C-alpha cells in the first residue's frame, strides 16, 4: 500500500547518482524492467516504503541533461516533475507530496501545479493547490495558467461576457498598479463598433469590452505593452452553423481572451516593471473586431 507521504525526485541518468532524502535514483531505476537503458525525459517509476514509510516516484530528465542549454533544461525539469505528479495522482492514499526542486525550483513549481490541475464544476472540492499561500514566482505563473484553462473549459451558459468580466475583477482584487475597466454596448455604439456589437445580435447576453490596465514600470509614461485576445464566449457560426460534432468545443472561442487575462494576471502578481495600456490604446478585449465605415 502507498504511504500518505510521497517524494518526487527528478534525476539525470547520465550523472553520478546522489542520494536525495535517502533515495538513490539510478540504483532504483536499475531495478525496473528498463533498468539497462537510459530513460527518456518524463519516464517514471514508483517505489513503496522507499525511504521508510514513504512512496517515492523517480522521474528522468533525460540523458545528457547537464550539457543542455538553459531553457531546454528548464523544460525537461517541467516534463519530469509533471509526469511524476500525474503518476502520483492515481494513488488515493497520498496526501502530501514533496518535490526535490534542486535542478530548477521555478520549473519544478510550475510543473507541479500545472499537473495538479483538474477542471470540475463540483462545489467544495478540496484542492491540493491553494493560491492563498505565500507563492514563489513559479506558483504565481502556474496559478495564472490554470485560470486560463478554467475559463476556457467553462460551458458557455456559465461564462457569458458578463460572468467573464466579473470573474476577472475578482481575480485582480487587491493587486497593486491594476485598473479593470468594463465597457458596455453603449460605449461600443458611441465608438462606432458595429461589427463588435453585431456579434451578440443572436443572443440575449450583452457584449462587454474588457480593459486590464497595469502600470508597473517606474516610468508611468513609458511605451506600453499591449495584449489583445478574442473573447467570443460561444461561436455557433451564425447562419453558417458549424458541424454538430464539434459544436460544444466552440465554448473555447474565448481562449484568446482567457490567455490574455492569464498573462496579465501573472505580470501583475509578479509586479513586473512594464506598463499595459490605458484608455488611449488597444486593450486585452473580451471581443475585439473592426468597426464598419
């Protein structure tokens, strides 16, 4: 039976084996059916009572890891830790997991939280990922990425333009240097955004235009960085209806806006020294299309 405590140890199969919390990864790997071959990145093996009273998953970062370039190594660590977390998720008895992050703490944190993600509409579901805890940079980035995944997974009747903008307001509450502006249809009409407004003619849900304004640069007048994301919360195709088989996937047509919100949230949480534009420029939008002449 598995222990309630587990350990994840990423390892380089071409490097001398070093004990991590009483674990010798190369020695353990030699006990597996593939023990005579160098494991590929993300290859895992799980051992019980190793060390005593713990379940340990070792996960390879691939042969020749030390000679790889920096960003390649980071991605290999993400792949290794992510694969190990996914394997341990299948063990119901595991309640606490410790990850050896010595190869790359940032990559390990991002991978662990992304791999833990599970979309559900059930209420009061306990989650091993609590963003309220003090977060290193990796946790903040992973939380923001998981928010984009959640927004894109919601069914269209639960993530209307209004619900989308309200959710974004909540996510940015209390974060410094941020202003959230939600424009309504009257604003769109005033700006002559007729194509934008026409998108909602087939629904009772009003259009919204969302601006996320972040000013983190020391020079508040510095040239801004603009992200723009399409946020059509459900694209039926209008008159040219899409095939029924893939229709439910059209809830993801707001994935661009979800990605923009995710990026802006990570930037704001990390308080990066940059500016995202104010009202005089193009913004991250729930819907953004050209106006008619």
